């Protein structure tokens, strides 16, 4: 008998994020930085895949900036997602800017 399928709904102020794949980066001077380099102080980007009912500033599909150490991992259908509180997010990049830095991805 097959397992029943359940829909995942985030609770309270929790946000589910699909992190961008870590790969080699290139500096502005053209130097290739390998994925294995020390990134302990570096923030990471990811896409919001689910939000709880009390989340106010991000929506599904937004790209968010977060610290990789402030996360809990969960694996769903073979993919790894991160679950964290909305307050642990540092920035949001979306197509509906109200007021921001004037910087674009």
C-alpha cells in the first residue's frame, strides 16, 4: 500500500526556503573562488517556497538573504529545504519594490 501524501503548511512566522546551489563564484576582478572556500561569514540567497500565517514581509517566490548557520534543514521529495523564522531573514529581493536600496540582482 502506498503512503498517503500530505501538503506541508508552514506555521506561525516560519518560512521555508530552497537555497541556491553552492557553486564556484567569481570576484569582481575575475578571480574564481571555489565552493569549498571558507564562507562562515557570508550570507546566502534562496527562494521562498512556503510561509506561515503570521509572515508579513515575504511571499512565495521572493528571493531572500539569510545566514546559513541560522537554519534547520528538512528533506522533502529528495530536495533539501531550510526552515527558519521570518526575523532571521536579512533582505528580500522581489519585483514589487516599495522602498529599498536601489540595488538590483
